[in-house]
């Protein structure tokens, strides 16, 4: 049993890689697949996926899986776009945004949260313990502390050095591109066919103090509807907010489009209506309730992590440019 478990949790090797790759390819082409349960997340986040998959395999809920999965990225000091170790704003402060949503449409969110390593877990408590959806800034921090979280310095030496170098070269101007900021968005389907999603980030590196992007905004950075499917966004948050991007993807799926076609249309809305899209990245990742996956970006280079029975894989997504 131990050897089998180790084998399953390894990244795709040999025939495993081929079989999962074929499943993913079929999914993005709109073909029906039966590989449930499923975990997907933005970018090369295999460690987060493996944690979420372990929860699913033990019979845990999709909600527990996505929370535990993205906490891996939040706690990783080498991931400079999420949680501990995230690059600071232009004032040298690490500020965090996150949201979570379950199969019943319940959701919770925090934004502009400082000194708390796991904003996703605070967001879940907002969902479960309050009548509200979003808490911000000092209020979010107060709520976290009242519920047992502890303040920590989230600015690592590595991130501080990056900030000092930026100040010398940028003349105190914000820099937004796909190299210096990102998000982890994760979607999961559990053994009962229930969907949940989570999204967490430290936001655009060296942003204006107080800036909030799409990640904590339900319907922009994340949206889940168990009757249809779910979607997450990554990239320039302002562009996603302007189109209510993840909600748009799910609504397009509701109207009958495949997850892939829905992601492509959501990107087309951005490139057809927003100026300067040649200079920023946005990508959408989606799954419908049957486990069919879609992923599309403005520029080449976006990838997502996929976990299903048999192994884990990083899949390259399509792009418009």
C-alpha cells in the first residue's frame, strides 16, 4: 500500500504522463471525460495540488481540499506571489487577498490583510462565522486575531531585497507584468461530485499601498456554481475585475459553451474592450461539473496543475497571442 501511494503521488512519469495528458487534451477539446474527482490550480503548483489531492483521496470535501491546497503556497517563502514571502507593495508592506467558495454558493473573503500567513483560512471563517462575505484591512486582521490567528512578519529577506532593488530602478513607479506578480487559484471536485474553489495572492508586486485586485472578489477572481462548474482567474487583476471574469466564464458554460470555449470568450472580451492588453497577462482556468477542463490566456506561457487518478501533471494552456 505504501509503495502504491508513493507511486500515485509522484509527478507524471512515463505512461502515467501520457494517460493524464491525453485526458487533459480531451477535456480542453470539449470531449467528455470521466476522471473524477479532479483538482486543478493555476501555474506550476504541484505541491499544492498534491496536498489537495490527499484530502480528496481520504474522502475529504472539495472545500477542505482547496483550503489545504492553497495553504501550501501561502506558507512557501520561495513563492513570492502568495502569502509568506510575497513581494511587498511600494511601501514595503506585504498585503494579502483571498477568497473561498463552496458548492452551495457560500463564500468568504479578506482583502488588504497584513501579518497573517494564511488569509485563505481567515476567508473561510468569514464565510462560516459571520453574516458577511468580505472583511478588509484592520477589520480583517482584528477578526483573524480574535479567532486564534497570530501576527507574523511576512516580509522575508529575499522579498525585502527584491523591493530594495526595485526602488533603485523604478523611480517609485508600479511595475505590473507576469514575472513579478501572480495568484494561486484552485478548483476541486470531490468524490461526491461537489465543487469548491479558493484563490489567494499577495497581489501585484510594488503596488500602491491599499491596492486590491481581483483575487478576493467573488465573481472576478473566483466563482463556483455546482449546477454548472467553476472558474478562477490569474494575471492583471484590474483587467479581470472590469469583466467580472470568473463569473462570465461560468455563465458562458451555463449557456452551453464548453469550459475551453468559455475561457476563450472571456479572454476575447478583455482583448476586444481593454487597451494595452499586449502588455499584460490574464488567464482563466475552468472546470464543469463533469470534470471537463478549459484554460486560455492572452499570452503564451500560462500553465495549470492537474491532479486525477493516476498522477499529477502540469499542462500548457492555449493563448490568443
